[in-house]
C-alpha cells in the first residue's frame, strides 16, 4: 500500500465517522418529525433543506476547491457544519424544537457541508493514481452510505433507551475526529492552492465547458440526474412506509440489514475493483435497483422489505463506481474541482425534485385513496422503480457513453503525487 493510499485511508476513515454521526442525526430527526406530524411531507421537507444548499453551492464550492487548499476547505466545511446540529440540540434542550427550528439547523449544517464534496472528490484524484480509483471508490461508497448501514441500527437501539438529544451529542463529537484526520492528511500533502486567481465567473464557465465539450460526459450527468430522482424517491419514502406498520427500533434494524448489501458489494469492489465493462455494469446495476424498489413496496412485510432493500443497496456501489470511473478518467486534473461541482449540481437536481415532491405526493395519494401514508409511499416508490428500469435500459444504446470507456481521456500521472517533507 502506497503512502498516498494510506493518507486516503485516513481521510476516508474521517469521512466514515462523519457519515455515521450525520446518519444518527438524520434518522433521529426523521423519527421525531414523523411521530410529531404523522406526515411523509414533513420528513421530506427536512431532507430537502438538508440537501438543497449542497446543490446550490456545489458549483462555487467546486471553484474554491481548485483555487484554495482542498484539505483546508474540508476542515472548514466539516467543522462548521457542527453549528447547525448544536443549534438543534439547544432547541431540543429548551423544549422548543419545532419543525421550523429543525429546518433552520439542518440548513445551517448543509451550507457548510457544501464545501466538502467537491474538495473531497478532487483530493482523491490528488492522492491516487488512476489504477487505484476503482478500489478507492468502493471504500468511498461505504463511507457515503454508512448513514444507511451503521447509523439506523445504532440510532434505533439508542432511541429505545434514550432520546434524540443523545444522537445529536454523538454527531457533534464526530466532527472533531473528522477535522483532525483532514489536518493530518493536509500536513504531508502538496497543496493545490494557487496565487493565480482568474475571475470567478470564468472559473465557473470553465467547469461547465469541461462537461459539455467532452463527448458523453453531459449525457452521463443528465442520466445521473434522472436516476438520482428515482433513487431519492425510494430513500425518502422507505422510512414512512416502514413506520406505518413498525416501530423505530424495527426500522433501524431493517435499514441496517438492507445496507449490509451495500457493505458486501463495496468490500468486493474495494478488494478487486472493476477492470472493464463499466457501462454495462452501470446499466445492469440500475435495472436490478429498479426491480428492488418496485418489490420493496409490494406488501407491508418487513422480510420482503429487507430482502428488496438488500438488493437495492448492493447495486449502489457498482453503479457509483462505474459512474465515477467514466467521469474521472475523462476530466483533466486541474479542473477536477470545478467539474465535480457542476456535475454535483446537475445530477443532484433530481434529488431536489424528489425531496420536494415525493412526500407530498405520498400523503396526497394516501389521503385520496384512504389507504394511508404507508401505501401512498409504496405506490410512489413502485412508479419510481419502473421509471428507473426504463432509464437504465436506455444506457445500453448510448454510443457517446460507451465511448467514455473505450476511448477515455485518462487524467493524472500514472505515478501518485509526491510527498512534501
């Protein structure tokens, strides 16, 4: 294992811990709001406000990641995002934690977290060579989805003996560990900061130009936006669906069982990686994910939900790995931050639409049909599953996307970045 891969592992460990802490807060707030309101829309609103700043600020955050020290930006983003969680904790302690204050706290945290993602993705390119991208991305998938793997089980057990305030305190503590890991990696890593600062608008335009002028990249990003819409519908509505016939502890166990599929898949990718057939694996993984989403909402049965959820999460690392490789190997190193910022903005628009509409739609269908929010959520998820399958099948016929794999513009040197004493 190279020195730079060890640095990546330290950085990854910090993000893993941060993701688990964030997952505790997310799970706790979801259960808290559903118990207070009995509405999927309230849960979706908090999810939207926690995500929207990341989408809006992803492009300028990408520019900053190419101008300033990426590790420093990660420290600022992770450290200051604790302020929003602290605000919610204070409101909880004072007994005044209404939906409005929770939304404010979640938004504050999300604004600072927006600095993190483009800098984190670009830092991976800084540290690793192209042969390590696939293995690293398997681990990145684990960290990114740890909130679904570890957090629900931990949160469900803790809520059985305590309340949401304990989850918030644990989340706040994880921020310190994350900042420390970034600081250690920063100390021995060459900075990308430059004294040459071109106009901000020009930097934004360059990030966009990279996407639209590289054949196939824009198609991948647009496809990713539609896929994100379908996946986010499932992620928003799975909790109210299960809570309609089970308690919070059962939900926590179920989410963890489902996410074990992601862990197993990501471990395999982390060991072996994907060597070829990225486009085909991308399409097939999303087809199976769509089937899983459809099956998840068929009946009010926790065994069926866990089985389908397991399949769904097992497909995510494969899809993310394939998407990441196709994009990363077709964008030059010096514009990675800007490019990932634009990519994040476009692809995450689907998430915003899902978060804004899926909860309201599920509540409306449940009320109109008289079946309740649980079955309303199930019906919306099933439609999303069918749409995901249709989109995934279309990938097989897109020549521009296939060209990204057969004729890539490989980025970076074959040698990892040199250490600085």
